[in-house]
């Protein structure tokens, strides 16, 4: 992506230049938003079966009902009936906001096993090309890895490039819950990486979970790596618009309303994920106490107050992050608005001086990770601000003491 100096005041020529870049992107990448699914997916089939299903002669509730309604339904069932539903409709139950989280883990393990079996058959399908058979092998191995011991899969959709969400920690007993919302090019197959592990949702969330336990060992925490929305593919027009963010915001709101308990929730939104969090902000449940964005191209708002949320808004950006050179504007639906780390935006700006570029905010040992972990556990007195020692900590609980040296 072409870089621009964004330090001078915004003017017409810069706006026109930014639009020219977008039109070039449009011509070279195509309008990727037109992509769509064909036919009935496995998840849709499972949901349809649920809608037509019965338990002891009674119709099952609408799977899209409010999470509280579904929570009451599952609470009314015995263990045997819950287990029966998980085996009959694994994808439906595994993705049902309001279902008990441990039942969702069980259902998704069943669904993963079924998806793996499908891919195993495809590996021997003579009608497929060698490349198709190799793709089936790759998918089979990814599904098997998600079934590993101790993995807690909160959501799973095998369609296409797939979607997934995973939990670290005990979500039902957590006193603080953190939700990681990733950016572009995130799917089931990029969810975990061997190379640069902390640039992928699995590594980011695992690192955040470990850091939260380090900064507050007595606090029971849980972290969700939430890659359960369709992200833009690359830095094309999809990434320059809010369409994927708007779709994802609906999904994020539903999963948050389906979480057990009433522990405070902090959102950690990376890159395009911060666009999603900005779109979602005004409708989030009251238990969302903090929204922290890193490497943000904008939050579809002119200011933190414009997000219309009661949550505290935090932002950070490393000086070496290429995202600082994108045009922070929004014209005709293209671009994502003001720079969240700018003084005018009004977020609480955290230090990220050793974050190591665009994908390095969750690297162990960095001040960016420690700051995010402290926000996650509510240790606001300890965070380090980007510009001074206490500006981002003003008027917060427990901030009578100095932050980290």
C-alpha cells in the first residue's frame, strides 16, 4: 500500500489523492464484497434441522432467539437431553449464543470430527485434482488440531475458509473476560501460525491470557480468540469499507450477550478489528467495560465520544507500524475516519514503543502486551501512557498510585 505523510492538516489535495489510491485498489483487486456462498452450508443445514426438530414431542426454540431465552431453555434440560441435542445438531449447538459454553465445546468437538471425516474421504476422491486432494489433507489436519486435548472451541464453521473462536481459561468462573478481535486475512486456516505465532489470533490470545495472569495472579481471567466473522481478504476495497465490520459487529454483539455470568468484558481490537469494534460500540452490552484498539486504521468515528459507548476507549500504535501512513479520513464510505491515537480523537493512548511493527503488539515482553493485559484485568493504575505518566489514567478506578516505572 502506498504511504502518505499524515502530519499536515487534512486538505482537499490529500483527500483526492487518497481517493485515487482507493480507485486503483478497486481496479486491481476487484470489489471483493460481492463474494458469497452458494448452496446450503453445513452450519445452515444443522440450524435447519434444529428448527424442524423436537425434544420429547416439543418444538425446539428458535436458534436465533435472544441468548437469555436460549440460556433458560438449556437450563431447563437435564444432562442427558443436552448431550442428545449436542450429538443431533452439533454445528447448531456449537454456534448457539446462550447455550452452556461447555456444551458448545462438546458440540464443536463433534462437529470438528465430522468435518475431519468429510475431508478424509475427499483425500481419496479420484474426481479431485491432486491440488484438491492436497487441500483436503490441509483442512483435515487443521480440523484435527482444533480437536487437541484441552482446546475449548466456542464457535466453528467449516464452510470455505472457515470461522472459529477459542477460549483460554475458565469462561464460566472468570472475574474478567477479554475478547480479541483480529483484522484482515483471518480465517480458520490462519487462526494459528508456526511462523510469527503472536501475529495470529491464537497466539495473540494465548499471550494475552498469560500476561493477564502475570500482572494479576489472583484474578480469574478468560480470553476469547474471536475469529468468528468474515474478515476482508488483503488490503483491497473490502478493507477500505465497513461492510465486513458491520456484519461482524452483529455477530460480536450476539456472542457477548450470550456469555455466561456478569464479569466485565474488555475488547482488544487489532487493525481492521478496530473498525468492527468502532461500528459495534454503540450497541454493546453494558458489561463491556473497555475497548482497546491497536494498529487501528480508524473506528468509523470522529472521536471517542462519537462512538457513543460507556466503555473506556484505549488506543496504541507503535512508531514503526505502517498503519500510521494510511489516510485517516472517510469519504463516501471509503476509509475509516479519524486516527484513534490523535489528541483530537480523545482516546486514552497507551505506550507501544516496543510493539515491533503492525503485528507485534502481543509479543511477550513488550510494553504493549503488558499495557493491554493491565486493561484486561482492570489494573488501570499500572498502565503506561504514550505521552506522559498519567494522562491516559486520569479519572480511573485505582489510579491514585503511580504506574510502572
